[in-house]
C-alpha cells in the first residue's frame, strides 16, 4: 500500500447531509483513521462499509476521541443577484 511505503496513516472522511421539508439543511463531516473505522465501526456481517447514523451511533462517534466531527447548518440564501 502506498501509505505504508511513505509512512502515512490512511484516513477516511464521511459526509452526511440531511434535510426535512421547511427546515434548514444540516451536514455532518466525520474524520477518522481507516484503522479506527475498521476496528470499531465496520459491520462484520457485510462486505460493504457502512457509517451508521442512528442516535446511538452518533453518540458513540461523539465519545470517540479518534473521530473528528464538524456539524454544519445551512441557511437558504440567494446565490446570484437578479
């Protein structure tokens, strides 16, 4: 693996966006090492990598010092003048 050859540690970023009608859009960006993800959060019963977003999972990420989290609130506005 290239990361090993260069002495680098592979990380992953997960971006999740949620919206409901008549509410501002929210986004969550999570950063963690690939090793942390595979060790703690990978679902062993599937070949797919899934980042769970149920309340209990988000609480687990919040308590994990190896998971960085950035929450974004988007407010509607005008991008271009008329």
